[in-house]
């Protein structure tokens, strides 16, 4: 009987010690958790504004793309602008050349013969394109057509420049919208049986359900 009391006392003592150790461990764990939470800084998400992206790209093309951190688009954008500017310069220069040549040829002023630059690298002579010459009518049409051709492409080049500028703003705005677009990670697809009733008859089929 004394042995039973002894073992009972030892068991109670052992349980008390274990409970005390668990309470100490829990207290330490809670204290560490509280300290970690106190040290943790709140995460601040800066708002991404499509309006700012559009405004930046309107002020300086490519700045909106930089704001959206789409840096790889900037070289492509400026390559497009460079190509359009080259086209504007090329067509404007040739338009001026043919316009002046056509004007001087129609006036036939001996002091203004800019049209001779058009034939200087050909086998055609000034006599061939003089009034009554064998190429006179053809040359006049060539000058007029060249003037109209380069004028049309010069104007289209300006339109192209405006389009690239507008696309630059639209692209920055769309990218900024998608920057804050929330796509949930909870996206799943399930195939489930379904019972449909039509005209009093039941039919069993399958349905595809998307959950997002």
C-alpha cells in the first residue's frame, strides 16, 4: 500500500514538472511571436495609376513604359519614331526637290533650272526636255507625278508619327491597368454530373465548371 502511494506521488510530481515545462515553453514562444510581430513592418503597396502612366507618355514618349517597368518596350518605341522621322525627312526632301523642279520647268526661267538635277545622271539632254523636245511631255508628267507621290508619302509619314505617339500613350495606360488587375490564385476546373429535365424527360450529362 505504501508502494502504491509512493508511485502515485511520483506520477503526480512528474506530471506537474512536465506541465510547468510546457507552460514555460509556451510563454517563451508567445513572447518571441509578439516580438517578431512588433519588429515586422507593414507592407505598403503603392497605387499604380493609369492616369500617371498616360500623362508621362504624353509628356515624353517612353516615360510611361518606364513607370510601368516595361523597359524593354522603350527601344522598340524609339526605333519606331526614328523610322518615321527618317521617312518624313526623306519624303519631304524629295517633295521639295520635285516641286521646285516642276515649278521651274513650267515657268521656263533660264535663271532657275533646278529641273536639270533630275536628269543629270541620265542620258537625257536639256534639248530633249526643252519645249518641243521629244521627252518634253514625258518629263513634265514625271515631275508632276514625283511631286504628288512624295507629297502623299510625306503626309502619310506625319500620320504615322501621330499614330506611334498615340499608341505609346495607349500602351502605357493599358499596361498600368493590368498592373493592378487582380487575378485570383483560386482558379480551378471541375467536371460534374448533371441531371437535366426537358419536355418531361430526364437526361444525365456532364457539366464543366470553372471556379475563380
